[in-house]
C-alpha cells in the first residue's frame, strides 16, 4: 500500500470528531488517542516520503 493510500484510509477510518455531552471521559480519551496516532502517522508519511521511496527502490534492486 502506498503512503498516500494509507493516509487516506486512516483519515476515513479515524476522522476527527468532536465529543458530545453524552460521551464518557473514557470514550473521549480513547478517540483522542486514536486520532493523535493517526495524525502522527500522517505527519511521518509526509515528512519521510523520501525514506519510504528509497526503501521501495532498494527492494527493486538486485542483490549480488
């Protein structure tokens, strides 16, 4: 899976949400934790796209 496809899938699966008054503190914290991980992964993919592309190139090179 390409990095961009992963970012889109994460955004669709774990969209930003606003808590509602009926949400328990545990639910708010859980969703917040999910979202913080999604944001970290997306930021990592954006900042390290070149590292990921080098890894792909390295897997395509023949080993002597």
